[in-house]
């Protein structure tokens, strides 16, 4: 099929590349000329496992093309996916201006029957508004549909190629048949393609993300109680998670959630409810707990060293909001970084993928290390924010030789307190007793 994807962020680029991998003829469109230039050369503009391989292969095959011009990609398309940014407004609402502007721009270019699909996470009623905009500007036949994405950064290619479910929202049997045909090669293992009305489809994405964020906030709140009474949150989560009604996923305590989805989607979901007179009680609590959790982690550092960190050097391991991505949007590490810099600390930072993005945002305020051990040289403490695999089994003897003081603040509970005590480290983690080695 002829597929056009407008927007080449995480969702758009992965969507376009994966559709091309399945044999479709795909155009990807973006207004960022520098990004499009890199993509034409086969340079992936985001870090995502396996994406670079698929990008290069499908460019070489001719199935995948990139452009900044809608006129190149829209007229011949069977299906157009809108994978556009919907950043939060100060009110918490999703900013839909880009989505609606693109709807206006593509309308005059439609040529023959086309299915226009909102792939972005959008509030209820957005897809219907897209239909109204296009209808007012063209007589060409088209239908609209909602097709929310459920991609996990760091596993986005895997999730797209082998989805646990595909959700399609439309009131058109013709559009439904076309989208099912497009997605059927991805669900040959038997996972379902679920069809529903547009509004239910739009709401499904927000409900799913908010529920996952709620689980993270819940286990983090329980970690506060564990620290207060001397319990171990890792044992509590194990005892909870083995109940099949609860499950183990998204019950890991840590420094809080970040990224491009959970923070803004929780707020936008709450605002949608408010607008129709429904007062959610859980969503503001989920958001508040997340902010408190990030503050509590920084306070562990201040409680140990004091509020004045002048003369102290800290190593940061991990800046991305999760492993296997270079995404630092709303990353907890940046919140901690700001707090310790304001108190005079010097920082030596390392991340396997995100340092370039950190440099663009933070500039020369920190030292960018050559590797994880370079970050440790002469530091007063190590602060861990991201559970990259290479951080799980480091050379502890080498760490002790490099660090000025053997102090670790672990925001992801990568190590066992008994082991760290045996190795001679003062160790602070989440929801467990601290280890103080004098």
C-alpha cells in the first residue's frame, strides 16, 4: 500500500520505517530540513534499537522516502498517518495546533479516496475535528480513523513489528477494512486487531498511560512507608506482583516516571475529564506523587552532604528517562541535576546514548565523561538515574579506586544493600534501609 506518515519523531519515524519493512511504499514528511537531510542519508535521528538497520535497508530498497514537501507525499497516499507533536499547554491541555494546521494543509492535496489517521495521542473529539477541517476544504473522498500507538521507547521497533494489540477507531467500514489489511502482517502470531468507535479509541491511549503511571506512583508511595518503618520495598513488590490480579509490570520503585508520554498524558487526561464535568481524584495524586518522589531522591543527597554542595563533585550515571533511548524529555535525572547544580555541586556525567541531547540542553554546566568509569574519577558520590544494563554489574573494585568517597545514591535499586555494605559503600536506594559505612 501507499502510506504517508507526517511527522518523524519517535512514533512517526518508527511507524514509517516499520510499514516500509513490511513491503509498503512509504513517504515520511517533516518540516525540519536538517532532520530530513540526515534521514535521507540513512542517519537515524533518534536512538532506538534496530531502527538504524531497518532505516538503511528500506532506503536502499526504495520503499522508504523522506521529504519536507507535503505535495510529494499526500496526493498518491492510500493512508495518511498524523504522527505530530501534542505538547502540553500551561493548563495541562494538549496543544493540538500542529495537528489542525496539518489537516488544513493536506486537504487541498487529497486526490482520490484516502484514510486520514490520527496516530498522535490526542484528546477525545480531535479526530472528528480533523474530519471537519478537511471536509471544509476539499471535495475529495476520505475517511478518518484513530489508531493510537502503544510503543515503548527502547522497544519501539519490536512493539510495532509484534504488537500485543492494534486499536482502530472509525465509523467507516471501508477505512476499517483498509487499516486491517495494512496491519494484518504484523499480527500473524494471533494478537488482536480491535475495532471500536473513534472516541473510545482516543480515550484508550490516555487511560492506558495514566493507569501505568498510577502503578509507578503507587509503588513509589509505598516506598515512602517502607523507608519509614524499615521494610524493604523490593520484597513488598514481589509479594504483591505474584498475585495474577496485580502482576509484576510497572511495579518497580524508582525516581519517578518521565519521558514524552506519561507526564503530559496524565495531565491531559485529567483536563479532558474536567471539561465535561467529571472530577478525577486519582490523576492529580499520580502526578503529585511523581513530583514528590523526584524531590525525595534529591533530598537524600542533601540530607547526607548538607544543603551546600560547594566543593562536592557528583557522578551521574544515566540521563535518559529510561534505558535504550536517548530521550531526556521530563527525565528525572535533569530535575536532580538542576537541584544539585543550584547548590554548588560539580557534575561528571555519563549516559550511553543521551549525552548529545544533554549537552544541547545543559551546555557546559557539567563535565561530559568519556565512559562510565571516567565519570567516577575523584567524585564524592555516584548518583544513578537510569537502569542501563552496563550499570548493573560494574567493576566495584575499580569504582572504589576511582571515587574519592564510596557513596552511592541509587534511584533504580540496581544493587543489594547487603552486597554494597560488604563492598564498603555507603548506599542509599529507594524504599530500603540505607547502608552507612563510616
